């Protein structure tokens, strides 16, 4: 570079930059930091506005159907739980997505139509990989009958016998060769096996699911029943996979306590979509307003404080939709165990729909679902 050109470069300097360079470092950074903070605030504000004002997605409307009076929540079989402590029921909340949505699924409801039962057992046979199987229609007493009058449908091959009846939405599977416990293993109590005992069998039963039931990726889960008056709590082992196929193992045979003869299978369900849900605080407000399934009369005398809240799926046999609910446990009373060495606590359960009201045809009222015909006729609020 020639001398004149170099001089021009050296002398062509913005004096504002010179002044800024002369300032202490923190003074030089402050305007830039303020500008950056302003930009970040603008971006975060825009993001917050987008989250709080984003339009609700288009999803099918959901109806909470009336339940079977024999299995209704609040009838005695549901709505009350016996435990030594609420810790006897492991907390296994659903995990909403980052935008507070939870998947909702359709499920098969109980039907008296023989052709629905027939389709169920055939679908089960297909999912279980049953080749060259024979289908038989029978009465409830297992007497062969024409398909149009059938109560049970039975699908059978050399490995499995699958039964489907009108009384449930599951199918029952019996192994032609029962699963025998490993040598030296036995449940200490055939009626109340412990979780630790089931876990010893878990690897072998997972292999059974893969080899006999055509499950590619079975994952073990545990369910916990109500504590018995003797203080013991039944534990159930279930294997599930991503497509919704679920296998629940029977307890050991009464005639041969060293083997398991079969399992109940729940067929996969259809994904309706990911639905926005309300917060726990909003759910508690719904509970106080009487919008729940459970024992009628919650809070009529005085609001009862909840002991624990879980986000769970719920659907009884008569529901065709499995959707999320907030389950509130409320302490009721206690009574002594049979052996007199401890006490059993009784909690009432209240199920509050967790789905945003935009997607519900109607909210339940005082423990009971609004009748479907009232919703369809426009009679519900």
C-alpha cells in the first residue's frame, strides 16, 4: 500500500468509535447489552403471545358417556379405594407434551352384537399371529350354535385358544402348554403375589409374550389393587407395546399353583389426537363446581381438601373414548385390619375431565355423566 493510501485509511476514522474506545469496558458494553435485552424481550414477548393466543387445533368433539350402573364410579366398585397409605398406589402421572397436550384414544365398548364379538376374536387372532386357526361360535355354556346367536367366539390352533364374549372388551387367551415357573420358584401367596415375586418372573414372561403372543416389544407395567381387609394388596403384571396391545397375566392355576395358564389381551386403540388439557388448579375449580365423575355430593357441606391428585387415563367398559382425567383422592375414614395390627384408610376418588372444555360436548354434573341424548338434542349446558 502506498503512503498516501495508508494515511487516508488511518485518518478516515469515526470519532464516535474513538470516544467509545476511550470509555471503561463496562460502559462500552452497556448499550449493546441493553439493545440485546430489548431484542430478547421482544422475542420472548412474541413467543408468549403466540403460546397464550394460539388458536385451538381442530379435533373431534368428545362425549363423556353414561356408565353401566353395575360398574359406575360411585356405585361401590369404583369411587372408593382401601389402602394402608396412599403410597401403596404408585404415582404414575401422564406426561403432557411441552404444549400441555395429552393423546386421546378411542376404545371398543361392550356390545351385544355377535358380529362385533366375532370381529374382535378374529382381529386378536391376526395380531397374535395365529395361523390355520378354527373359529367356533357357542352359547354362554360353550354349546356350539349358529353365529347369529353366539355369546362366545372361540379361535383355536395348536398353541393358543382365544375366547371373546359379550361381557367384556378384552379377549381371553389360554396356552395349550401352560407357562411353568422356574425350578424352585413359587408365589408365597397365590391370591396376593408381591411385586418382587412378579419381577422375578418378568424376563421369562416377556419372552413368552414375544414367542407365543407375537409381541415385538413388550414393556412390563404394574397395577395395584385395593388393599384387602388383611392388609395385603394385590399386584397385577401387564405387558404393553406402543401400538396399544396389552397383555394381563392371570394368577396361577388354583389346581396347579406352579404354572400360569393364560392371560387377558386388550386390543390396540385408535389415536384421535393430542388434546389440550387444563391445569390442576382449573381442575380443582371444576371439582368444586360439581363437574366430576364419582360419589355424588362432593363439597355440599364444606369443600374437602384433596390428599393427592394424579393425571390418569380413565374409561370404563361402556366408554368408547379413553381420555385424561385428574383423579383427586380425598380421605374418608379408617378401620382396623382383620389381624388388629394396623388400620386401613378409605379414600374417595373423584375424576375431573382434564380436556379443555372446547372439546367436550358436556361436563359431568355431581358425579354423573350428562346423558348422550341430552347432548345430541342440545339439552345440555
